[in-house]
C-alpha cells in the first residue's frame, strides 16, 4: 500500500486538490488529508486548493486555509496529491499544479478512473475517497479535527451509509471515526439534510417540471440559465435534486441537468442498480460510479435526454 508519510518525507511543498464543484467527499478528503499532514509535518508548506466549499462545510476546522484563487506564475510543488477525481482535467484550475509537480499522488474511488499519477491508491469498490485516506493514515496520529471531515466525506458519498458502496470496512472506519466524539448527528443534519429556502424552491420546481419516459423507468428534469438568473441560483442550489428524482417509484435512472453555458448542460445521472450510469457518463467524456455519474454536454435538454435514453435502453434491453 502507498506509504503517504514516507513519500512526502522529503517534500517541502505539497498541494492537495480535488475535483471542480467539490462535494462532501472531495472537501472532506482534502481537509482530512490537509489537517493530518499539517499535524505530522508542521514545517512543510501544505496548501489545500479547491473551489470554495459551500457554507455548511465551515464546521470543518482549517477550512479557511483553502486557496481558491490561484495567482499567475505557477510554483512547482514537490508533491501534488489529487483526491476524488477520475482524471487530471477534473482538478480545474489546480490542474496546472498537477502538470508541474515533481511527484503526483492520486487517491480515488471512481470506477471510471483508469489510473494516472506517479503514485496511486485507487479502489473503485471503496465508498469514498475519505475511506481510502483512513486506510492510508497512521491512525495513532489522528485526532478529532482530522476525523470529522473524513466522517463527513464518507457520510456524503454513501447517502448516510445507505448506498451499496458501503462495506463492512466502511462501517468499521466510521466506527473508529465517531469514536473521536464529535457531534455526528448534528453534522449529518447540517451538512447533508438541511436545505436553504432556495434549494427547496429549485427542488420543487425540478420535481414539478420533470418528465418520465420508457414506461416510467426514466425521469428527467432541468433548470435552465434563465431560471438560474431569475433566482440567483448556482450549482449549490441543485444539491440533492437528482437523488430526489430517483426516489420516484418505478424509476431506474434519474437525470438532472442545469445549463452551465447557453445550450450546454452539466448532467447528473443516478441509477437504482440495473443501469451502470458510469458507462454512459464515460461515453460522453464524464465519469463517476455505477450508480452516480456525471458529464457535460452541448445541446438542448431534449437532445441530451434523447442521447442518454438510447444508451439506457441498450443497457435495459441487455438485462
Ligand atoms: P454529480 O452528478 O455531479 O453529483 O456526480 C456524480 C459522480 O460522478 C461524482 O462521483 C462525480 O465525481 C462524478 N462526475 C460528475 N461529473 C463528472 C465529469 N464531468 N467527469 C468525471 N466524473 C464526473
Ligand atoms: Mn466527489
Ligand atoms: Mn467521492
């Protein structure tokens, strides 16, 4: 197994990054790794670099240390740790530091990850990147502040320990983490379930305007740019919509998309299990997991739905 501390021993500068539009697992793994490495190596320059996390993640200690706006003139890091990202283009603006780093370490659990980086710990079966960080840590060096973001990441990527990506190892890891005594119930409530008024309005709208097809096996909805501008909504406002669509009785695949540029959509797919949506997302240059995947595509809502429904039909026919 990758020996993280040994690999970083001689590195003075370390960047830690994750994917664009960071979710709970991305933020949790970046912050858990950051707090751990900062504790073990207080003399090193260690920089967490991802897009600004949503406000509910401010319970994580050190969250303000995240660097979001990268200065022109690229420092060459001794090591770049890339987390929760199936390919280097997912690092967004931080990708340049991946390109220039002397050593790259990739830790990820996306089934669509084909393997990249100098050193890797990639396990497509793992619940979350946070679970993988817990595998790699010297647990005797952990503390409550480090455990909390790692717990958040596991909770978010497993839908509160509900999805099929949960294994006995996941639960053992969670058992160890909550042993640190943070208020895990409050954390789930405030980072996972709680919605802003705007998020609930977007959810309501997306549910009402959704369409079903293929005998109710598929459901799709969208929020376009005009609506986003009217409500002042950004991607954070759509958190959880695709999961809620998936809960519709009879649905195998849920599709939610929002317009990132005129006639260009960020598409989220969720499957109940029969359809491998990672395969579909990968076909359109995205990625993800068998039951949760995404990609970006040009076209109208209906063009995109047509494209995806062909791919879904092929898989359902095979079943
Ligand atoms: P989302 O629908 O954005 O919540 O993403 C679901 C899963 O698919 C997450 O694990 C994402 O990291 C992954 N994913 C989403 N969009 C992309 C993309 N464009 N490329 C690769 N992976 C993606
Ligand atoms: Mn993620
Ligand atoms: Mn993840």
